C-alpha cells in the first residue's frame, strides 16, 4: 500500500459561504495531507480557494496504485462538497492528479 497526496482541482460557480467551506474541510480533515512528509514540508492546505473561485482540494490517500488513489480522492472530494450543500451547479471538479507519493519501498 502506498500513501499518495492527491490534488483535486475545481471551480465554485457561485459564491460559497464560509460555513460551506468549513463544512468541506471538516468532512475531509481525516485526509489532511499535513500528515505526510510532502504535506508538512510544502505546508499543503486541505482546501485552497483563489480569488477567481477556483479551488484545490489536497488529500492523503492510501491505495494500491495511482488510479485507485485518484478515483478515491475524487469521490471523497465530491462527497464532501455535496454533504456541505454544494451541488453540481455550485462546484465543478476537474481531474484528480498525484502531487506526491510516500512509500515504504
């Protein structure tokens, strides 16, 4: 099993409240990349929102391979957004990408 740091980009299509942002962070806190060497060294934030409403969700995912890690991260990010009251019309996700790998090998 390998630990990946996965970045899922997205765009908020409407203004998002601080409560909704906090809800997303709270739902994903257990996957915070700060627990990894890369996350700590790079000071990665779980959720970063830019002035133009684009955002990045960065997650720590343990998976057997890259494809599974990216799929799991996308699913978790989408679930956190939806559970925070954000629909497909509020937030659109882009493709997940590996931004770091920690392995015991």
